[in-house]
C-alpha cells in the first residue's frame, strides 16, 4: 500500500506540479523581452498558490480548486512561451476589445 499510496496520493501530484513549474521557470528565463517579463510575472503568482498547496492543510475541495487554477495558469504560461510575441498581441488585442465594449 505504501508504493501505491505514494504514486496515487496527493503529495505526488503536488511534487509533479512543482517540477512542471520549475521547468516552465527555466524555459521562461531563456526568453527575452516582454515574453520573459510576462511569463515570470505569471509564474510568481502561481508560486504563491503552489506554496499554499505544499504548506497548508486545506479541505479536499479547496486543494482541487487550487490545483485546477495552477494547471490552467501553467497552460497559459506554456502557450506564452511557445508562441511568444504573436500570442501576446492576440490576447492583448482581445482584452482591449472586451474592455472597450464595457
């Protein structure tokens, strides 16, 4: 049960997510300019959530909600790193159009 619990348990998921976050940080440090700044800013926000998962005791519902937020945020950072300036231009223009409509 120990091996199965280790592989299927909550701690394993948190460690896997931390490794993914570390890799994204390394990739973002290799970028330049606005892409780098934006990726690092997003990763700093996600790090606070990661620390909460690692250090605080919370309900199962809260852990799952926080883990989903982390996964979505990291997916956005992956897109940003992968597509670079072109992706930032499209998301910025879409946000500006939405903001101007209100």
